[in-house]
């Protein structure tokens, strides 16, 4: 359901779904975030680059002010947990670390939401 991203957006959060293509390994995770976060073209498609850009996110400002927070929704996250559990662990630890650093610096929060959506049919 798209209810939560919409509710967050109304509260001036940036909310994006990482679901343009299935995430099943490191490469698809990195590319998914690249698309969902509208990342700059210089994004290096590696974990360090992802951490750096999630720590920044300055290009997502609207009218010269930062969103109240940033939320990335990973659709069908069970596919990633089944096919690349270490990649999912790395991603969640990376986002947790970046979120803690943002909080310590007084920056708007960063949240990763893992959706266990089941395909119908």
C-alpha cells in the first residue's frame, strides 16, 4: 500500500519507494537507491558512495529547505532476504549508522522501511 509514503509526504518528508526493479543483490540494491533517491550522476554504485549520499541528500531540498525526514521503502524485501541475506544485512547496518550520524549532527532523520509485500496470484 502507498498509504504511509503519502502520509509522510504530507508531513513534508521525502518518501520514496525502492521498487522500480526487483532488489535481489548488491547491484540491484545500489541501482534501486540511485533511482529512488534521484541520486546525482556521480554516484559510485558502491556501499561507501551510498553511505556518503544518504548522509548528504542535499539535492532533495524543496524551496531551499530540507524535508522533515527521509524514508526509503524497500518493496518485496523478502526477495532480498532470501536471495542475498548478507546484502540486506549490510544495507540495514549502513542505513542505521548513517541515520545515527545524521541524528547526532541535528539533521533530519533517515528511515529504511522493509516491506514484506506478497505478490497476489
